[in-house]
DNA sequence: CTGAAAGCGCTAACAT
DNA sequence: ATGTTAGCGCTTTCAG
């Protein structure tokens, strides 16, 4: 039953043609007669032929695989992005090698190692903290393989990227809070080594400034994207005497943690309004439903993938472009003061 | 700057040895002197050498990539499994090519295509609906590449698998409900083409039978794993006159949908208790917190990966084994009647 | 329209 | 401990 796998040479033998012909027929080369193509594909099926992409890749220099690097697939934004990427690249015959960094440099390094050794035709990645890893990305560029960044980009690299306007997201979230009458707005800042979190913070500051509300450094609390850390931060707030009237969190997870602890002692949103960031599915069904910022993950994935395809299509004349998606504030009960 | 990539031959040239020596040195072959290894690795780094896995794979017949097929990465159980797999196989130098089926045969087919063509050294997969795709899995076996199934296995295949005892999960969930005093227990059944959902249903029936509660077919409602479908099902229940005192849902998502609509009209859990399945993160923070069944995703992934490694280690003498994990009922507020 | 020939970069007997 | 040799399965000029 189990004989050595059929190769194009076997097919060629069975048909008394050469492997070149078979190869061309299989790849739908224009200079092959329809008759031959018919014969070859029929025989291929009959012999249960499975092309060996590795060999093709080695010879042609194209692996038809692209690497996708995300912090972690559990985050719905990244799952959505992967789906978006997959949708478009699959149509061009590409497979995806997915790597997760868990936001740690050593995993990020390993990811690049895996991808290089697999000879991927391109890398679509979201960078981790923006220090220490630039060399990694530069090495991709030096190897001359297309690199597209999404969500968290690295400007110095000058490659194509698809990001959401985090500044605007932070700005609108904060502005919305101010419009609800909030004045003492706490910001849960993410890792400020990462640009997107810097931007969200800047947006927050800009909105305050615009409304003439003085920025107070002690209202910015370092709080990673994690429910438990959100709880801790909220507990700290309660201990302090200076209770805010709103929280704008740079992540839905931290916002949720805060919501959980605060709602036992305060009315949400009347006493304290809460806004998160990322539009994780759970935001729509926690109580009260949480206001958040939608980042259009699937679109981001699709656009990144298209950028990659573009880049491959005109290898030489490709000009990188920065695509900036508009975030969308989704207002829900957690921030609607009815005054 | 950008010259053609360095190969082992280049290194060999620079060192006046042969490429075999370089190859062996790089692979830490025992029969190479430490001096030479030192020299070679130093030169490799200096010349910025990046091994071409494709070539190695073509020659050695091992791609050092394994394929992982899941329905969709958004489901936290699958994200957890992937993480478990990755943890284990990465240590042995394997990369992961991830494919999603979205529970549709055509995507499942495409996944296998991608994996075959990439010459993966193994496939770790969760099957979709258990009809129509068996041929796909058989073809993997015929190609003689290790296949491990998880979560949703296919018994006829006789390969190693790691699953959770869905029967027991269904049984315990239902039993718990009965212990709370519930008698009219509705079951939201998943796609009964898929074995895990059949098992959960059987467990439900078994628990009823054990307690002498008559099984009533109309209490089994077809309801896929989807919030919206759960809402619809709950709305239908309200329209009917025969209000149940509990719902055991085969998925957390459907359970959540039901919870959302029911809690406006009924007291949960006093009037209607609710139990889900899968321990999605959101179950712990919806209100009331939802009782559910934990499937130990990360462990499942780890075990599946270990099975794969085992299988590779003793290719000939490998005996497939079925690993069955014990589900864990996590009791939360949505099902605790305080009578 | 098809054939012949030459590898892609690496590994693995078999030598020495 | 290292060198020689022969490909893995496919693509791709260059001929005809």
C-alpha cells in the first residue's frame, strides 16, 4: 500500500513524457497543450500525486508561506487580524506560519528564527515592546523579504504598516468622558514602551487640554492589559481619598477588572464612568455593558495581507505606505451619565 | 549590502574545509572536533549565515514543522490548546503551521492541502463534523505521517487522541443541576454530527435516568455554539408555556445568550439555573457568574504534542493511545439554588 | 509545444 | 575527524 510517494517523474514515466512537461502542465503553463494538461492532471490524480512544496520552494525560491507574528492568539483583536490575513492570502495560495511572542523578546526571537529557517516569503507582524527588537525586524528587511507591520508598528523601519489611530482613540474616549461631565479622569496606561499605549495616553492628554482640564500625573496609573491588574489598580484607587469620576483604560481587560471591584462600592457610570479599549467581545455583555474602542481587526488583517501581496507583485517599485484606520468609539452603558 | 545569501558552501570556502564539515559542525555532529565547531559557528555568525530549512527538509525528509488544525483560534479552548502544543514542540525545534477550518469541510480540505504541500512532519488536529472528512484524515495516515487528534477525535481512525470525557462532563453538569432540585432541565445540544456533542447529550440523559427523571425529547433544543442562537432558543422557551427550571447548554456561548434574555424575566438561578460548557473566560465575569465545565485546554495541547513527539521517537513501535482527560465542573452562581 | 540539462542548499552514506 | 559523492523533487533556462 504505502510505496514511496509519487513524484512528477513517476507521472512523466507513466505518460512517456518528461518531468518538465508534467511540471509545466501541473502549473498550468501557457505553452502546454490542453490535451497534455488533461492527461497529466488525470494521471496525477490517479496516482494520488501530492506536490512537494519544499522542492518547489527550494528551486524557485518561494515557499508560498508567510509568517504572521502576534503577541497572542487569545486576544480577540489578533484572532480577528489572523482571520483577515488568512482570508486574503489563501486566495493567492499562501499558507500561514503563525508565531506568538507572548510579549517577550526571547519568544519574538524564536519566532523570527522559525520563520527565517522556513524561508517564508513574507512576514506580517505586530511588534512587541519597541526596544531591543528592532534588529530583528531590520534583519528581515536585509534579507529582502517583504515585511508588513500591523497594530504595533515601528516607524524607523519605514515599511508598510496598518495601524489604528491610537491617538484618536484615546482622544475620543476621553472627550466622550468629558462630555458626560467627568473632570477627574484616571487613565490606565499600558506599557509605555509600546507606542500604541503612548499614543492612547497622548490622546487622553490632548482631550483634557482641549477642554482646559489640568493634566495631573497622579491620575495616570500604570496598568497592563490584565483583569487582575485592573482590579489591583481599582483597589488602590479606593484606598486613596481622591476618587475619580471616570476611568479611561488602555485595555478592556484592565477596565473589566476595575469595573468588577468598583461596582460593589460605586454606581457605574453615575459615580464612576468606565471606558475600555479593543472591543473584546465580553465588553458587550458585562454589566454594565462597557464603552470601548473598536479597532477593526479583521480589516486590519485584510489590509496588511493586501499590502503584502502588493509588495510581492511589484517587488522593485513598491512604495511602502502607512495605512491608518479610524477607531470607532462604541458607547455603552458604562459611560453614559444621564445628567 | 544585499548579496546572495550565504550558504554552508561559502562558509566552507572561507574556512578551507568542505561543506560536509560545516554542515556537521552546525548540527553539532559528535564526530567533529570542538575546534572546528568553534571556527565554523564563529564564521557562520560573522557571515550572517541563515540556514535554509527547506533544503535541509528536502534532503532529510523532515520539515521540522507540524500542522495544527483547529476550528477557530478565537475560541479560548483552542487558543489554549495551541499554546500547550507550542510549548512542547518548540523545545524540540518544531514550528507550527496553523490552519483553521471554521467548521467547514472546504476549509478543512484546504488546510490539509496546505499541510501536505508543506510536508509537515505531523498533524495535530481537531476534526470538524464527523462525516465527510474521514478520507482526509485517512490520507494523512496513508502518507505515513503521524496524526494526533484532540478534542474532537475520530475513533475509527485508531490514532492517538487526547480528549476530555464529554459524557462525564454532561453527566456531572446535569447531576449537579438535579442536586440543586431541578427537574425540568432543558439541554442545548450542539451539532449532533459531532461526537463531543453526542456525548454531552448522553451524559445528560444518563444523569436524568439515574435520578429517575423521565427524558423528554422536547427539552433537547438544537442550539449551536453562538450567543445569538442561545438568545433565540431562550426566546422560544419563553413563548412556550412549559418553562424549565434549568438549562444545561453544550456551549458557554449559547448559555450566555440564554442567560442574557432570561435574566430579564426570571431569577437566575432561583427560577432557572444555567450551566455552560468550556469555561470560556467570560463565564467567570458575566452576571451571575456562570457554572461551566473546564476542559483543560493547555494540558490537552501539551499531551497531544507529547504524543506526537513520542510517535516520532519510536516510529515503528509506536502504539496509539487514547488519553481521556477528566472534565472539571466549576460551580458558580448561575446554578446555585440556596434551598 | 516539448525535451535536455543544470541545479536550489543541504544531508548522509561511504570513504579515507 | 574530515572529504567525496550523490542526490531530495522540483523549476527553468536553453534548445529544438
